[in-house]
C-alpha cells in the first residue's frame, strides 16, 4: 500500500476493462509524479482491486493534454514538454522494458522510468 496523505471522498463507480464494477477508496490529490527530469502534480483515483501484472498502465487523455504530450504515431514516439525542455519515449521499444510477469509487485509502471534513463 502506498503511504498517501488523506484521500478525498470519491462519489463515483468505475466500470473496469473486464466489465466489473468498482467503487474508489478515494482520490489522492496533487501527488508528485516524476517523468524523466520533470515533476508533475497529478490526481489519482485510488481503487482497491487485484492487479494483473500483464495489463498495461494507460495514461488518461487529460494528463497527456495538460502535460503538453505530443504523440507521433508514425514514428512511434511520445514527447512530454515543460517550457523549453522535453523528454521523448520510443513506444516501439517500451515492451522490452516491461517488468517480469512473474513479479506480482510491479504492474509495468517501471516502463517510464527505464525509458527515461535511456533517452535522457
């Protein structure tokens, strides 16, 4: 379990990809997220469920929009910008960074950190 400060109440239900319904525990507001050399404040909906390490993490469009994300589908690149600085990820190569599927503690969130180290 993450050590987060107090969660804000969340009055919502979520329909997950497997069509199950889940009720959030709460919302963690202004959590600092490090992507490469950048730190972004982000809100997270906290859900208590059994994670599947074979399911990828999906960044929501609103996060990508507010963080000036540029997606080049043809080149297979995702670029995040802050002011005049940028970090670019080669999306065709991220599968080789994914975690070991036998390790139940990691849910492929390490893809971003490892890709940042290589492309910084």
